[in-house]
C-alpha cells in the first residue's frame, strides 16, 4: 500500500488511490484541548471515529488501507458536538 498525508492548515484538495493509508493531522490553537476526535466519512456514511493522538498542539489519526474505498471523503475534527474543522478529499481506483 501507499501512504498519504494532508493537513488541516492546507486548503489544497487531495486525491488518493484506494488502499492507501491516509494520515490526517490537525494543528490546534492550544495543546490543552482534550477529548478531540477525527471522524472519517465516505459520502454520508461514518467510516471511522477515532480519538486524536496528540503531540503538543498537533493531533493525528489515520485510516487503514483496507477501509479506504473510492468515493468522496471528509474528515472532521470534533469535540462532542463542536466541529473545529473539516476537510474533503477524493479516493479513486488506482491508475485513474
């Protein structure tokens, strides 16, 4: 499999091949924000909810290659019902 990375601070749309491990990094305003999650969606389907692994003011999560299927994806940075940010990306079949 391949690996892909993208950051909340980037406004560039991203495209990844299926079966790629994608890492999602969120830069926080403070390193004291607790209970953050990344919620991964393919279309309207929730694919993964995972607590962020934080290191200082950066929190990170990833999605396993076998879960990444073709479609329109988004990842939300949330705490409870509050959405701090959201990013969209596209997953395509390899060689497209």
